[in-house]
C-alpha cells in the first residue's frame, strides 16, 4: 500500500471516531436535559401557604443583606437558633452578627427551594443558594443548602431555626 492510502485510512478512522464521539456526547446531553425537564415538570407549583414561606424566606435574605435587624428581630422567635459553619448562636447573637457586620450577607442567589408544611402551622424550607458574604472583612462566595424552620404564631410566621450546610455546586434538593 502507498503512503497516501495509509494516511487516507488513518484520517477515515479518525473521522469515524470523532463522529461516534460526537453522537454519544449528543445523546448524553439530550438525556440529561430530558431528565431535568422531567424532574421540573413533575414538581407541582407551590400552594398558597408554601409560596408565603418562599416569599418570607426571600424577604429575610434581603433584610440580612440590608442589615435590617428590626425586621429580623420580628421574624426570629425568641428561642430561635442559627447554625453556621463556625458555631451555633441564639437570636440576640445572630442579630448582633448582622448588625455589627462580622458576617454581612451581601447577596443570596437562590437556585431552588422545597417547602413542606406540617399541620399548616409548621413549615420547613430548604433553599439551594450561592451566598456572597463578608466574613470578618473577607469576601467569600459559598454554596449552601439552607434549612429554615418556621412556626405560625397567630397570623405571623416566626423563624425557629436556620442552618447552613456547605455543599457542592452539583447538590440538588429532593422535591
């Protein structure tokens, strides 16, 4: 065989491999999108009560970013607890942290939420967030799943607990 024929066969083999690789990559990509769309399609829209908790949680993130301790004090139950990567605090300690800026919750980009209601008076919301915060003067950007527990007292929801769980950016919340 000539050198040209050998080169032609090598190019032909390389092209087949490239086309097959592209084909399998495309199938995998389409499958991933189909699973994502299927998962999103199977998640029912939130109920009115669930949406109320979602909205309250979003409002809380804004109050934290604005360092609005008066609004937060009204939201946090007197016995509430806050679990961070570096410790657990009670209501007054959390409010002091927000007020003095030792942790400044600059922005919480909420990617996904799931809410469960129990007896229409207790709610748990799990939020997947990317949090940009100033922690003791250093800016950080961290992926968290945040768990918040609320209890309805009269006509008002009060936060009982907030827990930050550091997670990988590929972590998903089960709905």
